[in-house]
C-alpha cells in the first residue's frame, strides 16, 4: 500500500507576506542593535556595512542600502521579479529602521557574548521568516538562496561559511576579542537557518 501523496503547499497570501517581511525585518533590526551596542560585526553585506560604518561614521542603514544595489540584478535574473521586489522592500525597510532605531531603543550596557548569541539567534529567526516567504536582505542571502535552489546546498551552511570569512577579515581593523564574539554571533545566526531552512523541509512558497 503506497503512502498518500501530501497536498501541495498553499502559496502565501499578500497579507501573509507583508506581515512576515515586517516581522522578520523588525527582528533583524533588534539583532543589529545588539551587535552595534556591543561593537560587534556580522557577515554578508551587513558585515561590510558594519565595517564601513565603524570606519567612516556614516549610518549603517545608508551604507547597507547602497551595498545591496548590485545584487538586485542577480536576484531579478535568477530568482524572479517577485523575490527581487520583496527583497528591495525588506532592504529599504531595514535601512530606515536602523537609521531611526536610536529613537526607539537604547541600551546602556550589554555584554558582548550575550549580544553575540542573543543577537545572532534573533537575527537568524528574522532571516528565517524572510526566507520562508521568498525574500532576503540582499547580498549573500540572494546568493545562498540561489545556490540552494540550483544545487541543493543548504542556504544556512553557505551563508555561515561566507559570513565567517567576512568577519575574520575584520581582524585587520578590529581587536581579536571582538572578532571572536562576532564569529559566535555569525554561527548563532546561521545555525538557525541551517537547522530550519533546507531542502526536504519547509522552505516557503
């Protein structure tokens, strides 16, 4: 007796996408606040934006938005118009939230190790919400989702490898202990994705 074929996944509605994107971006913005308050870094284009922010003093949100512009071409060609539009909206929303967040959230003191673990897990959960609704925050996220769709490699593992490499590059400008905590944060973030967003499990429609 053959097992019954599971029903096809029902696509997310536009309302569900809007709620999920807002929720995911809000969670990621809180994770970014944890990282910045502790002077930590992260991976991907966000990591590069952190490095440039610390080096120049220009707002993280402005740098993050500009760095992501070249990746929309890859998203449009390989992942479709809907994915690209959602990603553009998410990047714009995060850029605005991080620019205004100091008006809503201020932390007098936070331990770097706690910031790395809690910020990484919160940010990873935010990314998971975006990925499951066919959205990302550009950069490495776009490449990771494309590689998973094309070759079956887990997006979390791909992003973890790239993120750790980017954080390690910070050794040129940031003291080793802060880089160590930043690597812990990158691992925590991508562990959420590696465990929960992979071929054979729910990936969103």
